[in-house]
C-alpha cells in the first residue's frame, strides 16, 4: 500500500505514540491528515495493535473491527452491568498492546468506560486504566458527535456523567470504585494527552481557512457571515459540455434521494441495476454497508467514487475516494466513467470485514476475514448527505442546509469539504442558528489547550 509521506508534525505524533505508552487523543481540523497518520501507524508500528471504530462503515475504512464486536459488548447503555467474556475474547484482549480507536468523537462516555472495564477484567489488572493497554484515539469532536441518549439512558448519563462525550468518561475524569474495584484510578483518572494537528492540507487560501476556523469554533462575526453569504448567493452555473454538475451537500437523506432520483429519471436510456454480493456476517442494516445494495445507473449518471483506486505498483491512482465523474458506458462487468476527460473502467470492489483472532503459537493477534461485500465503488452523486461527505474534498459544491443544521458541527463539515471559497454555492443564506458548537466540546478543548500550555511552560521554566 502506497501512503503519502508524513509531515513534520505528523511524524512527531507518530513518534509519540510509537515510542511511549501514553494515552493520546489526536485531533485536528478537517484536512489536517488524521487518517494519513492513523494509516501510517497501522502499517509501520512494531506494537501489537488492534484497530476499532464505533460504526461498521468507520471500521471498514480503517480495516478494523467495531468496538462492540471486538469487545463483545451489548448494544445500548452498559452502565454497571456485568461484562460477559468468553475465553476467546479474553485471549484477544490480553494480546493487545495498543488499542487504536478511530472516530472516537462518536463514542459515548458509557462505552468508553465499558472498554476500560473490559480490558481490566480480561487482563486481571483491575487497578490500571485499560488494564495496562495504551489507548490511541483519532477524531474531531467539532465534526462528529455521539448519538444523543434519550429516555432512561439520558437520565442515567445525566446522573453519572458531566456529559455523554467520550472525554467525560470516568476512566479519564476519575470516579468512585465499584464493587469490583473497576474504577480505582484515583481522583483525576488516567492521563490523556491531547494533540492537535494544525497544518491544513485541503485548503491553501489563508482567508478561507480563517473563516472555516470561525465556523468550527462558533465565532462567526457579521463580517465573516457577510462574505460567506455574498459569495454563496450566486446561482450554481449550468455545467459546460463534458463538465459534471456541481454536487449538492444536504442535511437529510430524503433530500439527497429526491435530488438523485430526479436527475437519474431525467436521463434517457435504460436504467440498469447492479446488485451487491454479500458473503458472511456483515452486520444488520444497510448502515453497515459501504456501498449501495442495489446501485441504479444510467449512461450520463453523475457518480462519486467510494474508495481509492488500487493502482498498479508505481502507477498514480486514477481516482481517489470522493472523485466525481460521469458514466459513459455500462458493460457486463465494468462501468466506464469519464473523469476530467479521461475514461476509466471501474470494476466491482471487495470490502472485507475483519475480526481479530489470537494465535497461541506465536502469541500474537491476527486478522481474519469474516465477511465480504462486493459492489461497484460508486454512488449517485448529484447530491450526498453532509454526513457521508465526511473526509471528502470538492472543488465546488452547493450546500443545502434546508430548514437548518440539526447537529453541532454540521455546517463546518459541509464548508470544510471545499478547497476554496470560490467553489461555494449556498441554497439559502447561512443563519446564526446554523453555526452550532457543543459547549462541552469547547470546554474540553479549552482545558486540553490550557493543560498543554502549562506543561510546556513547566518544561521551559
């Protein structure tokens, strides 16, 4: 696998997580290369690692396992209930030296504490946070939040935690020990080192970067809002011959489905459907699938690629995750797509779902494939949800916030997909209510920054 070289700040963080046993949370604005650093660590570490993520698609993206699957945890609030572990699970958890959690901002406090208790229990080291395992986490709480709890779960979280965010778990903040001594970690909890990548690779214009930062932190002035709204007020231009229409980033699935369906039906020609092939246990629900179960296409359809091209060794990739093109021909086993004037034949891709297994002979962890999903790595792309645009880069996009951004960070995610202000088109002007930042995130990041400054002052002094 060919990976881009690390920047100086990425290399410094790689050395921190590789050369120490510190618990580290690596965050950063959109486009700072968190995923690149995670991939580099996974491919180059000498440590015995296991990689996990809170959702099926996020786990697929990092070739890891879901948290619930790796730890054999029940769905829903776990609270103080017993965590059942069989011998196989205990062997796997005992073999982990470093646990990597991607998209950790989607992990709630209760689940983070369940990870801690599971590792202590399995490893018989109840007095040590995570049973002595190093935990390295990647994510951006300014972009993605956990699913808010409701009903009795909400009341439990309110009674036991400062917030439902992962950083307010008792393993970090400290807490009274339960009957099994599972939280015997002192008054202040385990030490978490927060490191923020600051060099942005996606945008080069300093003025646009400053505007995105203002949206990220909820500090949008009237002047900044005026610039964004005046720039975005232009109608999206009709595409030139051979040029793909501008993609729309919308808040809701139904808006995206309506736009894509309307455009597909407007095309002449026969609609063809490619059915995915699913082998093994891929989890329940379409939310676990990395692509459409049934991909409907016509010649002329605008499509987005869902993964990077696995190019021949030494050859540059023909497309990357997020590239947009137009279908020019539908063949038996391939779809021909025009990408900026160059036609490429796209074949079905295979996504593999992994599970960690313990090898008693070598006393090491290995990954085994437990399911495969085969489908063309394409999605209709006249429109896509802001959530599914996560990690993508676009030169131009129409941002449709509809009745309003309904989640903190949603507007920031949408705007930060763009490479420049020139590519911004708004379906309606931004409103103050669209700029939403969770106050718990602001509090945590401020405290982390202050702790970092104090540590650096102590070293300097």
